[in-house]
């Protein structure tokens, strides 16, 4: 009788060599500073660990740090879509944004969640739904823009901070365990004309659940400090802006935010 072959688990994607992580980071940092798209033919990241290593290297090259976090949940491929909001790119409304990228810029109206306390020692498994973590809820504009000439792979998209360019934070109100996110009217106007008028739903209207998921991943726990900003997804889809445009967003019962693109 022949011996049964030993079964070994399939090998996962190989990690990038550190020199490629550094080269990708240099490309992304340069694109943020100059507006020139990334096009260097380098071996691409294939794992979340490589993408997060590139994010950290970009932050260091820009002499910046995380002032908050963006999360879009888990991708179909199993990648945790989490990226830092760089502190130097977070602005208070009203803000003037100087757009110099070659690719178009789009804005998304979002709830901005301000954390009540540092979360490094929080037992997330004992939390109800995440609203206990929130000190304040504000109106925000996330600015997004591709730093690629063509659509990137999902790991590259993650490595590039989920295409985040900046965040403009407007008026806010105190929040707590009973804060209601759903059923609020959201309006977005561009140059005085209303382009989106909608209500937050139960599906889109509970960012606290996404915040709780983010905390439970443990990914950004060391930088989830009291007062940090967290955004969890658009309430209005994406709206393209051109230089000279002025956009105003409002969320019923919370306030408004304003941005001018130059």
C-alpha cells in the first residue's frame, strides 16, 4: 500500500520585499505633493499587511501622522479596507482646497465621528453598538481622487489610503449612546444648486456599527485617540467638483460644512 501524501496548506501570496514597499511609498508621497499620477511598474502588493506597510511608510515620508481613520468594511476578497486620515489633510470648514492633481476630485458627504476617549485599552467585545465611543458627530466632506492613471488593483487602492485626499469638518453636536443617525435629511449643493437631497436610512445611518468593527479589527488601535475623527462611508454618493466650485453640505439636526475648490 502506498503512503498517503502529506497534505500541506496552500501558500499564500508572497510579501513584498521591503525595497518595493519603500518605492511604492515614495511614489504615493510624491503624487500627494505634486499631483502627478503613479505609474511606476513595480511588483504590486497582494496582502493587507503589505498595503498597511506602504500606508505607514507614506505617512512617515510626509512627516505626518494619523489624525483619524477611514473604513469601508471588508472587501469581497477579504481585505480590511482601513486607511489613516493624515492630520495635515484634515481642515475645519469653511475650507479652500487647492486642487492640483491631474485626476478629477470628488467629494462625499459623511458623518464625522469624534472619539470620546483613547481606545487603546477598550474591550470592544463589551460594547453595545459603538455609539458609546462617540463624543461628537459632525458634518464632513471627504475629498477623494485617484493617484493612478488607470484603475488600480484592490491592494494598491488600499495601499494608497483608499484614495483619500483630505477631510473638511464642519459643525457638530454632542453624541452619546442614544444618538440617532437614521432619518436625517442630507443636502448637498454645488454653486447654490441642490444636487443631492436625501434621508439617511438604517443601512447608511448607523456609522457606529462600522466604528465598532474598526475598533474590533485592532488595526489602528494605537492611534485611535480621544478626539480622533472616523469616517465610514458616503451619505450622498460621489460628486465631482471643478476648480471654482463651491459646495455646501448639511445634515438635519447637526449642521453644515463648506468647501471651495481652487
